[in-house]
C-alpha cells in the first residue's frame, strides 16, 4: 500500500425509488443523488435509499480519472471503452431492485448511459486488488466488503419486518432465492441524521397488560382467554410471557382479512371519537397515522405490540437478527452486514411471509439500547454495535479546522453529507489529495492514514460519516 496509487477512490452508488421514500428535494437520498449525477430531481418521485457497497442488488462502481488510474486494472478499464465490463453486464442482467421488478441499473445515479466511461464494479476491483481489504477481513469474509452502508429517507412506514440469522438465511435462500437474495444474516444499525421514528422490539410485560386492558377490540381476534392471559403477563414467569406474546402476535398476524377489517373498523371509530374529547396517546395517534398510510393492513394492529422509538439526530439503535422493527419517518444512515434479506408481514404491498416471521422472532421484550457514540477526538464519535461486520464514525468539523484519522486494518466508505474541504493521505511516499464536497462517496483502503480539512470557502462546516469493519474485530490478536 505504499505505491501511492489508489488507496482512496471515488464511488458512484445506486439508489432505490421505493414508494415509501421521501420525494424530490425533501429527500436526503434525492439531494445526494442530484449531487452525484448532476441530474434534476423529479418532485413527484420517491428517493428512498442510497446503497454504498458491493451487494448485487445495488452495487457501487469505482470511478477513475487520469490521475488516479489503477495500475493493476487499467487493462480492464480500457477494455470497457465507455461500456461495462463483462462482470458488470452479468450483474445488470441478473439483479433487480428488490420487490419492484426494475433493473438496478435503471435506478442508480448511473441511470442507463450515465455511468462514467472509466468505471468498474467495486467488487471486481477487489478481485484484482484484494490487499485493499486487509488480511484480517479477507481471512474472515473473503474478497468482499462485509458491510453495506446506506442512506434512507422515510416518508411513510416501512414494513413490519425482521432479518434472519445465518442459519435461517441460508435455508430461505435455498428455498426461495428469488425472494431471499443471499444466504447472509443482516444485523443492522440506524443512525438518525434528522428526527427519526421507528418501531423496534416488543413492549414490556406492563405495556402488554395495558394493551389488553385498553384495546378491547382485540378480543375479536384473540379470544377471551388469550386476552385475559395478555392482561396477566406481569404476574407470569418469563417463559409464560413469551408463550403468551407469541400466541397473541401470531393470532393477530394470521387472522383473516375480514376479521382484521372488522377489528380495525371498531378501533378506528373509537379512537376518532375519543380524539374529539381528549388527547390520544402516542401509540393511538400512530394507529391513526398507519391506518391512513396502509388502510386495512394487519400491521396497524401489530404495531401496538412494538416499542415506539424517537431518535434525535446523532443517536443510533442497533438490531440483531430475528427482532421485529419498522422505520416510520425521517432520514437515517444504516450500517449492516452485506445482505438484502427481509422477512415481511405487514405495512407493505410486497411479499409477506407471516409464518416465517412469527416462528423466527425471539419475543425478547424491552426497549433497545440507544447509542450516543464514544468520543474518538473532539470532532468525531464512534458508534460500535456488538457485530463484527461494521461500525460507523460521525465527524462534525467546523470551518477552519482539520482532523487526522489514523489508519485501520480494514476497508471503509466515507460519505460527505455537508460542506467542502480536502482529504489528504499521510505517511506515504506519494500522497494524494482529494477535493471533498457534499454528496461525495469515497472508498478508503485498509492501512490508509489521512487528514480532512474544511475549505475556508465552505459555507458550512464539514459533516462526514465513515462506515467500516468493527474495530473490536480488527484489534483481536
């Protein structure tokens, strides 16, 4: 890595236009897309997700210029001559945007012919330059990024969902590869860049009791005995509570469309009448909101059983496999293991798999841990969930300041959200300097030591985020 070439490379990344995304300029994803592609935004089009990584459903491309060509890959880039490499064409033919049937290429900043002439798949570049990943990463995960980095802009609720562990992911992928795209698990972390709402994990026994007492409409779907058991859960042992919770949640999710419609009709009528007389609870207001977004959907009822979370900017939460959740509104960054496996069961027009979801959940109760970040220096906080594949640094650099970031033994991806400046390599024979501005996305090779400086002409400070392999894993002997 002391050759002075290509320790840092610019990326062109894919976007997803899922219906739940914020539209036009309201979307952080849309604004980043416009900065990367120099294309006008459609004010009526949703811009939901920006993917940074190597997953086949939305792979990133390395973009080369004359100054920063790769010695080992010039041959491949040259053969492209304005078109894609064989491997890139193979991906285009095989990969669709999950759930909506559109080719990922038609949904990226590289829309159709917009892909720069001198570019190649990031994953292909790794195949020719495996050392950029670091020895520990290659030994553990092979020649690939173990993490996927995303930006999400959420206008309306995402599906009630969970992600499988490795054993279940492998089984589901073999059983239905067109739906479950890979065999990997998908632990994840969501970091709020605006006020962010989510449902995450099951409520406490005390709140379960309250649901049984204050939502009498549930008797129609649960029956009298299960509703009584729900109200008695604070007196029950842990195993009995889990059994009752699983039975109640499964009964709701498996109920017929006619029963759900009847229950929702009575519940919504009662809440709308009550709203004229007194203030509703947060959960009651959420039920009304979800009913407007997804009329008649069973997810409106299942949301009662999940914790309502509101993250302030700079806060994060993490989710292990087999935990139910749904994002509701706001902009966030997501880090996760490289996977696109989702088991859905409500608040979605997409494929749902109720039996798999109800069987796979842990039914663990209680609020998730909220991460506030650990100080790395006066400008940078690190968010490290208990997963080897990923962590994220958040840096807020004032105008006129710079920060030095030490090398790490694994790869990382840097996203500039706001401001302008420079990134300069340190402690190498032929250092490179890169201009930074809002919307830039850079791949940073293992072992790269660099500093970042805010431009004196920047209208704001520099706000950037760096996702990489968890430092606890990299520091293991």
